[in-house]
C-alpha cells in the first residue's frame, strides 16, 4: 500500500493506515486499506486527538496523537465507539 501523495503524518493499524497528505487548511487525510481509499478533512486538533471528518459518508474519527484506539461517530459526534488501534509511524 503506497500512497500517491507525500505523507506528512501517518497512523497505522493492522490492515491499513491513516495518512496526512496535504498541509492545507483543512489538511487532507487518506485512509488506505487493502481494497479502498477513503478521504477525510482534519477539522480540529489538540494535544490529545486529531478530529477527522468524511462528509461523504457522515463519519467522524478521533485519532489519538500518541497512538491507541481511534473512536468513530456516525451521528455527528453525539456518540463515539472504539474503532481501530493505531500507532504512529
């Protein structure tokens, strides 16, 4: 799984990864799996989490800056569920 874009930041999980591929505002992220590529905008960041949004699928992700479990929301951040365990590369 090689990105077609430069990678500025990367969080991997067992079957794929999340990669920051632009430094624009909002920064653009890709999730690459063995079968698909999904696109996210970085909508917020603090010392603990990076908040990503895929408006086309109504999905929000919280990625822990230090690695650990991501959280996913499909209801506009009203509720969050554990998702992938990630580590920073």
